[in-house]
C-alpha cells in the first residue's frame, strides 16, 4: 500500500481515472458548514495511493497533510473533510491530520470483478482559515491471490472420432479465476498420456482456455477411451490451482464431417440491437448422403450459460440471432463455438469459432450526482448567507456509461445568477457562489443542473436542486421608530401597565430571539429602574411609582433590544413618557392675602357704581384647561358687588347705602375648567370709610384699556385722531375763555382781579403732554383757597389777542381733612373755607360761576350720552334761576380731567362710543 511510483505523489491537473466498465465508486463525505465561507484556491489536485485488498480496518494508506505539505490549524479540530456519496465507507480520512485509513475490508473481486485496474476515487477538502483546497484522491485497490482457478465441472466427457487426424483439436471448458493480473490463470497442464496434449489459448475477452490436441492416431478397437486430468494454475505467490477430470471417448468411424464455409467469424453487433437481430447465417456442408449428410447446428459443450442466455443458434438453419439485449458497458466482446453435426452414426462435429464485438452507441444519458457541502434534507444544500463570493456550495459528479465521445459530458447550471459552475475535473463541477447572499431577501434558490454528452444525437439529464441559505446573525433588532411617545395619566397606580415595546429581527432562531433591558440612567437623582420596570421577554413596561405632572412632565426611557446571536447585536429606542395632567390641584387665591380663608377690603362708603374695589388673583398648579380659572360670587351677590368672571375684579354694582359701621361679607369662588372642576373660596369682608381711596383703576378705565388693545396701525390712527381732537379742544377752550372774559368785563359782573383764578400761560404744544403725564385718578378734588392770588388780566387778554393757545392750571392751597386712613384724600363737601368764585368746565368750554351754586357735579345723570341730560352740562340757563346757597355752604369741587379718562372729552365732543 502507499503512494504510486514508489511512494511519490503523482499530481496532475486532469480528470481522475475511473473504472472502465460499469463500475465506478465515488465516495463523497459532507463538510462542516463553516467551510461555506471559504474561498476556492486549488482545484484539480489529484493524489494517487495504493492499498491491498483485504487489508485490516485501520490500516494507514497515506497522509494528505504530509504528502502535500499542507499546513494544519492546531486551533481547529477539523482540517479535512471527505465528501461522501454512497453509504460505503471503505476508506476514511482523519479530520485532524488528513490521514487516510481503511474503513472496512475491501474485496476487490466484488467491487471491480475482472477489471484490470480497480480505483476508489473521492474528494477531500482541506481548509485553513478562510481558504480551502479541493483534493481529488484515487486509491488503487491491488489484487492479492485469494482466489484459486476453478473449472465449471469436476468431471467432463469429450468425444473424438477414431479416424480423427493427428493435430485435431477439441476445445475444453476454461477454468475461472476471479483474480487478475499475475494472480490470474497463467497455465494449464494435462496429465501424462500417450495420445493427447493441450494448447493454451487466449480468447478475445481475455479468458485463457485449453484445447485438447491429438498427437497420435487412435484405434477404437485397441482403446475406446482415455482419462486425463487438466490442471489450471495461477501466477500468485504462493500459486493456486484447480483441476478437472476429462474422459475422452473414441467414436466409430464416420466417413465425412460437416465443413463450415469458414472456421471462424468476427462480427460487430450494436449494443442497441433489438432482440431477434440476425448476427450471422452459418452454413456447413456434409458430403454424405441421407442422414449422414444432414447437418444440425448447436453450441459447443464449453459455451457458458451466460452466452447461451444472450445468443441462440437455429439447429437446422444455423442462423445465429440475438436472444437478449447486450450492453457494451457490461461486456464488449463475446467468443463462442458453434458445432455442425450430421445425423449419421458416430458423427464427428465440426467447430466454427465466432467472435462478437459489441459496439457502443450513445444509449446512456449522463448521470448526475450532487453532493452538498452541508445537507440536512436529501436533495437540499445549505450555505451560510454570509458566504463570500466563490464559496463552495456542492460538488457535481457526472458519469456517462458510454465510451469515447459518447461518454464526454458538459454540465450547465440554470436558475439564478447568484450561483455558477466551476469545473474541478473532467467530469466534476463545483457549484460556487457568484454574488453576496442575503437570506432575508432570498432564502431559497431552485437551481437546474443539466448534463449533456457529446454523442449524436446528444443525450441529456436534468436535475432540480435546491439551495437554502442558513441564517447568520447579520441583522440587529429593529425598532419601527427611534422615539415612541406614550401618554401616561398622572396619579397612576404603582405597577400599572404603561405600554409594550416591540422590536423585530429578520434573523431566525436564537439570532432573531430578542430580549429587552433598560439602559441605565439617572432621573432626578434616582435610577431609571426605580421609575419603571421592563419585562425582558415581552417588552412590557410598567410604572413603579405614581407620576406627578407638576413634578415631572416627561420621562425618557431608553430601551435596548439584543438578539441571541453570536456576536450579539443590539439597537436602542427611546420611549418618551409624557405625563398627562389631571385636574388634581384646586385653585389657590393669592390676592388679596387671606387669613383663615378671608380677607378685609376697605372702600369709600360713597363709592360709585363701577368702582373697582379689589381684584381676586389665583393660581392653579395644573396646566391647560385645568388651569383656566373663572370667578364668581357665590354668596352676597345681592349686596351691591359683582365680579368679572375672567379677571376677578370686584366692583360696585350699584349705589351703596352702607354706614361706616357696616361690614359686608361676600363669598368669592375660584373655579378651574377641569373635569371634575375644583373650587377654592374666600370670604371678603368689606369695610367702609369716608374719603377717597387710591383705588384700583375703575371699571371704565379697565374697559378703555381693553378696548384699546388693538393692533399697532389702529393704535397709531387713534393717537393721531386724539391729538387732533385735543388740539381743537385747546383752541376752543382758549377762544371761549377770551370771549367770556371780554363779556364779563363789559358787564362788570365782578372784579377780574379778585374773581379770576391765577391762570398760567402754557404753549399749546404742552397740552398733550400735560394730559398724558397725569398719573392720578379720573376725578381729583381740589378745594379752592379763601383768597387765591389773581393773575393780571392783561396776560390773558394779551394771550387772546395774539391768538396763542393757553391752558389754565388751577392751584390751591387747600387743607386736607384727615380721613380714616393716613394718606387718603378727603371726600368732597367737608371743607370749612370760604369759597371764592371758580371757573369750571361746562359743556364745551370753561365757565366762571359763583361758588354759591350748589349744583356743581361730575356725576352722569344716567340717561344716556346726551349732555342735555347731565346736570353739569345743562346750558338752558335754569341753573341761574335757582336759589343760590348761603356763602358758608360747602365749597365746590373742581373736576380735573384724568389722562386715562379721555372718554370724558369724547363725550363732550360727541365722540364717545
């Protein structure tokens, strides 16, 4: 056993040698799956070994690693794999070092019969790191002399005529020896006798046989029979032999024997010839007459049973025909003897040797054998989706039992351009990858392999083959969105279910099995896992505490999804928990300050209707509609007070009639807009005083402010219109004063120097600024002094004559009556000083009247906007017809125009809306 050529490796880049006839044994073993990603480097390497048949299992045949100088990977247990096709395991390979050993006893005669060369061929893959080598191995099974020659019969009888000429030949049955080569039959010997010898011949089919040769004339009367022993001996060491006993009978004289046209024939027979085909018409002639000249045909006694099954000869006509189909691939040559015998007494047969050559025709379609690198299911190859280009998927072996051109096969692959064929040997091909694969896109390929020979006409074989991609962990878990927004109502119960997060993974098995975990983080000083919990399998998220919108409005939970592959792949997503506000906070009243739920508010007892007493201010910790507040008086609304439901301003709703000692209690409620609504209440105690408080802006003021909160363009128009109105008003004012002064001077009603207040001249351009810079209330009260100084009349007259615009500023040095509270100005009507004549605004001009007139008032009559219905705008002259009060009456009050109360001017001009 061992390598051919005295232990040297014979490597060639051609096809392996196969068994000549129908025997061909290809043993292909499966390879480990991770070879799929290897790259083909060296195809076509052929290594030949020899081993003897009948060697004991475990006998070492050779070592691929040493013989081919291949490097081994010590980190891997597998460096070699044998590709296997059939269940036979005559030869095995050790995966660690590539050592070839006998797997089980090999009987050459059983697997190769009479074939001169018996080969077992297979392929072995050597892989190292990311490369592999495909090695074609041929192991020749050497014959041993384990079979002895054996004759078909232990005893046989032959006949020969007494008048047979010296040199006549009688064919003998050949011995059979299953061994080949030198172990096959090498010689025949016959026992010593006086008349016969043998001649050893070789048939066309390679069988050695012996013919009995007559050396001396026979005399039947002297000796009618002879007995000899025929021994067949092979060439083995030690040799083996077999023998048979032959009885030779001498028959009586016969004049003439049949004679064939030819003693031998050689004919060709196509292997596809139908049964009944005439192979040869034999003809033998006997010169005798009658029965002695009538000839019959038949096979000789030494013709084997196999030939008798395939061929037949007509005993009368001598026609040789085909009895059963022949197959060139089984046997290509047949040699047989046909005897012609007359019907006379003691006939002497004549023998015609016929050699039939079976010719090959293209009657065998190619055979396809596909051996996958990894297979779980028959007929399906598996390859990793991460396999590189040119990775080996399966090995295709083809076999055509025809010969010559008819046996040459070409293979083609159809189905998908992700795979292609690469020829490894003359009749072997590899299916390799031609592009990158992706199981998630295409998980299975249906390929078609077609093998076609070069015969005429060509025959083909088509085989369907499936390639499935095995999964690799090449896909990380995938979330549909990077950020998920989930609403959670505050005040939830701890342990409440929030939501479920789900990631997908296109991989299979453990590669697609997803587990979830919380990414560690700190929220408001506490670990995230104290706020929520996560089910690692289902992805369900639960609250661990009750959330409070007023404390935390949003919580970002980072979730990591990991698969079960190796290496593990992860991806993350953010679950944004938005805490939804609930109406869980009632309004809180912050103004006026409450003490035990109540507050005291002071106001003038004569405060007019619309007077703003105070403003209720409240806050709500909630947001949105839950923080939209409204105000209302729930108790005491009939006591003369009302509240603006939106602003919370409490104002006087009617003329008050309370005394200073009265205390009025009103309950105010602040209600939010939540569902259900929450309410806070406060009790407001109203106390009354004399005098005027520096109260909040009146209801009219507030309405005016709100009215003028328009856009900028409207505001500009209004300002310009107001400025023009004020300018016109100032002109009218000055003109009226001048006219009245002249009239009063002419009438002499009183001394100007004593009765006219001191009027300072102001340029017309200062009128607007004077009004705009006034920060007081709408109505201010100023008692006049007893002896006001008088400005020179010439100054006023000069101003009128020059046409200059002037305004009057009235100064007083009144004493302020102490009120109930320090800093509060006294109410009108309580002064004790003697009042001099005064000038007031009446209608649309300033008018000088007597201080004794008790009908000075800034009060609206309540009968509309008409000046005719106002007490102070009555210009009918009735006011002069009324009785004047005594000189010691209450001093009159001068009404000064407040800058925020421009509506008064508008009313005077008929512009109030």
